[in-house]
């Protein structure tokens, strides 16, 4: 088994353990490690931060996964609904990932990868940084060893992660503001992108309905694009 496949298995197993322990897994919905983590945690709770709008899923192959996250998790983005992801927006996406939780685990990190941006963002935000050791000749994860050398906590299983999260666990707070309008199922994507959302169950449900409509439209666009390609 290749080191890359081993990393995928590790990410899936640890995400499942953390999810079963009651923690929310946060990722960027990218191919590989992110996808493995989200698939393992989606049955409980998982959050994906996106570089584009929450209705523009990248990569497109994770469209069904993104939809499944809305059942118990969430999709987050700093960009308006309908925005296509562009390269300069990915560092902002990575900042959301590292900022949402008190511990960031780096499983793979190549020389100029987004994982490194997330890792550096975690340090800037005062978060705990953990890294999985890798083979010294594994180019996909070569920077993990460097992160450990520079002070990241070496992690081989879920226990060190859980210990850090337990130390930093805070009581959840529900923020409600009567002046923050709830999104309705009839809210258009354009309106939804400009309205704040209060942290109530009703708004969460309504926002999920809006996002599902957006994802359904994204799936329709993807299907039409594939059909057009077949006709060429």
C-alpha cells in the first residue's frame, strides 16, 4: 500500500473516531484527505469551508458529499452565493478552517500546498498545530516532518487530538438577535448572500433549504456540462 493510500486510511479512521467522540470535523472539501475526513464524519457532523460560493462546489466530484453535509453539518464561505472559486480565495478558505477549531491536524503537506497555509494560519490564530509524521522521501507529505521539527505536536492516533480538544472545550453558546432576519425557503440565492443569519434552529433549517436549492442547481449545471461534453 502506498504512503498516500495510508494517509487516506489514517484520515478516515481518525475523523471517524473524533466524530464518534462528539467533535465536529472541519475541512476544505478538497480531493484526498479532506474528502476522506468528511466521508467519515458526515454521518454525525462535519463542516466544509469553500473558496467560492456555498452553491459552487469544487471539486465538482464532491457535490453529493457537500449535499450530505447539510443534513447535520454546514457549508461555509466568505464569498457570495454563485461565486466561482479562484486561486486567491483559497487562503481565505484555509483561514476559516484553522479558525473554527482549537486544533489543526496536518496529514499531508507538500512544498507549496494549501495544507501549509492552513498550518501557518493556525499558528497565527493561536491554535494548536499537530502533524502526522511521514516517510522522508514522501513528497506529498514531506513538510509534515518539518512542521514537527518546528514545534507541531507529532500525532499517530486520535488521543492527542482529543486531549487538546478536551482542554479547550467550551460550553456552546446560542446567539440570537431579533434584528437578524431569518432566511426562508423562498429566499433567492442573491438575497441569501446579503442577509445575516441568526444562530437559531429555524434559520439553520431554512438556510439548509436555500443551500440545497443552490446545490441542486449546481448538480443540474454539472449534468448539462457533462452531456455537452459527450456530444462534442
